[in-house]
């Protein structure tokens, strides 16, 4: 898959990663997040996921009952939110 574009697709707490070419009209894949994340790396937990963005920030989404998302709340998020203190300069 070298050189192909990748998109992060979210549906509830589930995470799907698909190449842009695999998503067509009438696809059964979930809709793209309203605020797309260009990710260089992705890590998943049991009910949450995080992405290292291509600009060096970290965004997470999913279950946040114990502060897993790092946004300073305990509120679940269905779209990516910034991790406090990790909005830039992070390297894999």
C-alpha cells in the first residue's frame, strides 16, 4: 500500500481504516468523520482510539469514562478531540 492515501473512518466507538480507493458510492463503510484527521499512526484501546496527526498532534475519540482520551474530561467523544498538551511536536 505504499504511496496510497489512507483515511480514518469512525462509527461509534469502533475504528475502521480503509484506503481512499476502497470507499465508493453505496459503500457499507461508515461515513468519514466531520473533521477528518490525517494520521501517521493509530493506536486503539478497548473502547477508544488515538491518532498521531501528520502535523504532530494527538487526537483521541471513543469512551472516556476514566479520562482515557486525555482531553481533561470524562465525556465520551464520537469525533476526534485534542489531547491536552499534545497538540504539536509529538513524534512516533
